[in-house]
């Protein structure tokens, strides 16, 4: 087998010297700086079923990848089932392969075409016959019974982060792949371990750290917080070991794995692996971003989610390529195509802010060779757009004047819903208002990061440490503008409640110790009229819902709106309060040093997403507009359904890219029809000497001073600009 592979490899070297039609792709890739995995990525993954390996046609696969402009293939290596001639004692070679060395053929043929090959490995578990060979390699529950995954059929016996299977065995397995095949990287599938393990290794390591046993379900919360911190350390060591194993074979070999979306922080806490782990250990950053979940009830993500997560990944590690893992199929029925318009807009949202693509197919040998091929060529023009403009895209960074504070500590304390919904409310406002934004994260917050922005938004950042508060306080004092909501700074980074907001002096309010349920029939009373209440001239009351913190204001602070207790709506004859006075502020404006702060005692950010009443949008938007003044990076008259993204090149300060994604359609998801939009004007903050259409999508572009005028905008339009 090794001799056969060596012959194939020599043939591949000879073939690569020929003038093939794909030589220009290889030369373009070589002209980019850095390793291949730092370039904009155009990935295809085919998750092979066992029978797909029978009579597998490698030439047809490569031909398809060339047709759709993909430059990386992720293909089954092994773990649960092996798709190569695995010689290890725990091997489980796919019986449909026979004696054929399929992985060797795929690697050689792909390399001939200038395509990189990443082997997918999966160490989440094994079937019973393999477990019985080495039961001591796997995880145990508190009753010393094996942990069996209940979401697989049949159930897989799971290994923990510290067990032999995920460590010594995994090192041998990965090493064999690199030693026998010229693969370019490893994709560590199902990297998370979701359970608590009580195996001998885990118990010994935990006792060594804390001199106590691993907690059980009945133990207090404090004991579990110790466990979660320890588990994160163990998970990090496991990832570091896998990365080091890959890098033994060269820095040009990539190591990466999936980490789920930015909203599922509670899961990240329990598994010990987060997006912060991805930034540290993986060579490029991948988030699973299907347009909908694959469990009932079906829930479609916000159409602009890809642009938000790419911005977030760029904030985590600007030097690492961000990639959106989507599906031409595989959202909620893996054998049927995804809604095509949704899928295309998903890609354009990604491309609009400089992200790469990963098309994941779960059935058939490749998308044009499946039971449903309707989406087989859906992404071809999006992939070609990345290919044609990869040198520009590699260096793109969003232009931004607004920062959203992302707090892992808050997510782990609050849980996914209370953490994610305030974020989603701010994202909705950013997209609809064409604001240009980025992120600061609680693991990367430094004065120099904050100084890049004019406004910081803290959407219910409940948990934050003293060090970070000091940075924010000094930034505001020096002239920064801050918008904060609800429980922001009421807890320290470990979730311990303070007596008052940690940033009470900055907000200009103090917490009274009470939170009121204002879910129904509650209102804000307008108390002070100024520019923050633009558009509210015809009302004395504003919407209030959710929960509201009872606060008191400092004498120097300006109370804009106040809390009114519930006004019962039945019977109507009695639907009035004894008086309309308000003694508890909701919206407060405070001057702090040279800076200014607007604090909302209610859940304004969350309610902008859940209730969606315009009052919340208008209150936050007015605050942003006042704080930005005439310095907003970009202004546009485009409808809220057209998302406008301005990016700049890190390599050349004169080079910019403007992207517009048109999601104008019917009112219900998934989107089915696209409405072309005309009369769009985008006012830029600089004069430009040249503009070039990178992708028009049928749109026509006219320039007038600092203004771009766009008509007939279809799905997507991308424009390169050279600053004067």
C-alpha cells in the first residue's frame, strides 16, 4: 500500500509541472502572503456515508470542485468509521473500500489540481465492539457506568478529554494520517465532550488540582464552578496536544475544529471549549452557520447572522481567516436542498464583510452526485467572487465606529437566552440602521482596542471584572460614549452580585435592590425632552416591557424617561393610575468626565428583538445618532432590508470595499422572492478617485462627490474604492 501511494505521489509531482487549466489558481494562491489557510477559503466538505466509498470516482469529484471554484476539500479520514487503510489496533475500516486506498487517491488527484485536502477525524465515540477492546479508554458516569451518546444511532461510547482514546490513541491516529498521506490539515469534528466524566484519570487529575472529588448533581453551585474552570483547562490541554501533533508535520499543516455559534455560551461553559479556544488553537476560525436548525421546531437564524459572526471572528483574531460553515443541504432535512434564495443571501452576507465559505454536504460523494442536486451549483458565483478578489479580501477589515461588548462571563452566568437576545436586538438595530460596527471581547479588552471606537454598547453585560471596568471608566472619562442596558456591571466576572452597579458612577444611577416584572401593560413616562427624544413629540408615554431595574439617579444626571407601575387594562373604566408621577428612572443621560453615557434600566436591547416595538429602536438609535453626531462613518437611504457594509484594506489605507446585500422579500422566512431595489444612496466619509465593480449583480452605479448612487440592486453588489 505504501509503495502504491509513493508511485501515485511521484505521478502527482510530475502532473503538477504540466500546464493544466488550474495552474492560474495555484499561482494566485502562491502570490498571497502567509500559509494557505490564512487566505480566503473556498471549502467543500463531503461527509461520506459508508456506501459512498464504493466505486468512488475521484476524477469526477475534482472536476466538480474546479467547476464551482472550490480550493479545499474536507473529506472523511476516520474515527467512528475509517476511510483509509488504518493499521492501528482500534481500526474500523469502511467495508465498502475493500483494499483500495481511497484517501491516497483523493489526495494525489486533488493536489494535481491545486486543491488542498483536510482529513476529517471524529473521536466523539465508538461502537460497542470497539469499546469492549479497551473500556478503560472511555468516560464513566458517577455510577462508574460507560457514558453513551444518546443523539447517535446506535449510541456511541464516549471518551473524555483526559482518556486514552482522545489522547494517546488520537495522537497515533493523526500521526498515521500525516505519515502515510500527504494531507494538508486535520478537521477535528465533534471536538466537544458534553458530559461529566468520573473515570480514573479525571478523578486523579481533579483531586490533584483541588484536593476534592468531582462534584455530583446534588452538590452546590460553587463546587460546579470549580469543575467548569478545571474542565476548561483540561479541554485546552487536549486541543493543545492535538495542535502540537499536527504541527510536528509542518507549520503549513492546518488544525481546526467546529465551535458553535456566538449565542451558545452556556454550552461552551459546560464543554470547556469556546470561540475563545478556537481563536487560540485553530489555524482558521469556523462557526457552524446553517440557516436553520435540524431539530423540531425549525428555527431560522437572522438573515444577517453571517455578517455578525464574521465581524466577531475578525475581532477575536484578525490574522486568522474566518469561515462560515453552511449547507447546500443539511439544514433540517439532510437529503433535501435548502431554500436557495436564503442560501445565496447567506453567502453574500458572509462575502460582504470578508468571510470565507465552507459548503458541507452530508450525503452522496459530492453535491452534483446526490439524490437532490438542485443546489449543486448554487454557490459557484459566490466562490468565484472570493477567488477573483482574494488578495483584496484577505486584508479586509470592517470599518467601524461602534463597538459591541461581547462578554463570555455574562453568557455563562445568564444562560443562552438572556445573553443572546440583547445581542440580537443590537444586531438588528445595527443592520437596519446601516451602522458600521465591530466587537470588543472580555478576553481582549485593552485601552488601545477601545480607542478605535467612538461608541461602546454594553447590552446587558451583567458580569464584568474590576480591571475591565477601570478601562471603560477611563475611556468614558477621556471622551468616550457609552450605551448600557439593564443589569450591566451588577455582577463580577465570576457571577457574584455587587451591592450596586460596578459602573454606577459612570451611569449616573444606583440600584435600589429591586427588579420589577413589567411584561404587560407597563410604560415609560417622558420626563425630559431633548434631542434623545427626537420623533416622540406627539406622545407622553413610551412602551415598556420585560423586566425593569428600580434605580435612583444622581443629582447631576438627566432623567429622560421614568418607570410607571402597571396600568391594568380591564375593566377599561378602571384602567388609569392614581397619579402619573414617576420616581424611578429608566432612560438616563449622564456626563462623566469628557464623555457621555445613556443607561437604560429596562431591557431595551432585548425588547428591540423580541417585542420589536419601534420605541426601543428609536430610543437607542437616537442615542447613537447624538453620540456619533456628524462623525458617523456611513449614511444611506437604503431600506432596512438592504444591508450596507464598508470595509478597508489593512495593506493599503487608500483601498476600500463597499458591499450591499439585498434581503428585500416577503414577510415570512424562508425568503422566496427577491425585490430589486433602486434609488439607493450611500454617503461615504471620503472622496474617492476610482471605483471598480467587483460584482454588480445587475446593479448600475453612479458617483456624485462622496455619494454612490445604486439602481437595480439584486442580491449582491460589491465595489472597490480608491480613496483620494
